C-alpha cells in the first residue's frame, strides 16, 4: 500500500503539478487576498503584481522539483512516504523564496523569518488542497486502469518485470508471455501484443526471475529459456534435440534440454 499511483510521474502528472497547482494557488490568493501588504512597507503597491511573482516562484520550484523527482523515480521507484516529504519540501522552498522576495521589497524593518512564517502558513493551506486533488485523481486513474484490465477476457494475471535495481520495466499479462530467453546480462521477453510477437530487453538474470516465473506458469525448459506452458502445443523430439512447439504462428521453436525434459513433459 506504500506504492505511488504511477500516473503521478506521467506527462499528464508532470504538467498537472507544474501548471495546475500554481494556477490553483494563484486563483485562491487573488480570491481571498491573504497577504496584507499594507502591514509591511513594500515598494510596489499592486497586490496582483506580487501575487503574479508568487505564481512564478511556485512554477520554478515545481519545475525543478518535478524534474528531479522524475529522475529519482526512474532510478528507484519512490514510496508514498518519500513523495510526501518531497511535497513538503516543495512547500518549504516555495514559501522560503516567496518570503525572501517580499522581504527584499521592504525597508527590512521586520526580520526575514517573519515573512517566511507568514508565507508558509498561507502557501501551505493553498498548496495542500491541489496536492490532495491531484493525488486522488491519479489514484482514480490507476484504479480505472486496473478495472479495465480485469475486464479484458482471457488476459490472466499481470506480471511485473523488475530490472536489477528493482524498478518496474514491463507489465504484461501472464497469458501474453510466450517465452523468456537469456542473453548474457539481459533477458529477452517475448510476448503477444494485439496478435503480434513483441520483444522486450530487460537487464536482469534467469535466477532473479525464477521464483516469479514458477508462480505464473512459466517453466524452465533449458539453461537459457523459460516457456509459458499455456502456449506449448507439442514437444517435438528428433535424433539430437527436443523442442517445444508453440501454438502461435511464426513463433520460434524453444529448445528443451535433457536435464529439464522429464520436468517439462510431466507438467504438460
């Protein structure tokens, strides 16, 4: 339950936070006018000017933060706790720079931290609302996608393939997978997509995915191969080699070694 909605780091999630969140804050500040600039000796008298500058500051903070979070999430999937702390830091940085901006336009009769505390209170309230809305929206998108996948006939369970760093690289239904081939430090995953055979190259090892394959009906038939038993039509044996013939046209014949023949034939 500590996993983030994947749509948060999609292009829509990025632009939602970069544009939608600052616009929401801008509208809220214009509507309620919480910053009583008359209480401070600020050079410019235009309230809208200072709010516009606050909007620009939030946009820049969000741009830097969201690009950084996206890069970190690609290296290692972020948890909800880490994401919540990142949002907190976004609020702190936005408040800090906004407070600094306002303080610089005064005669500095008040300490900087007076302005920082002032902006922190109002920006926290203004930014938390769109954070919650966007997070719930992305959760709903994830749930709808899961329901759509579950409604598709004959797709089976979803299998998540992780790379050697633990990052999710491929999600595919169990029945779509044909076979997996080892290729030095990589795995070639052959699967069906709209009736066509596709290949995905994953940096991982046969040993790393062995337990996952066993749980999902992918059986070891060779030192370098896993095959989906649901797609094996027949085992064909000649003088020297044995092959698993799949029920998909143009699919390769999968070698079955002597060490695994008895195990494969028993399962089939």
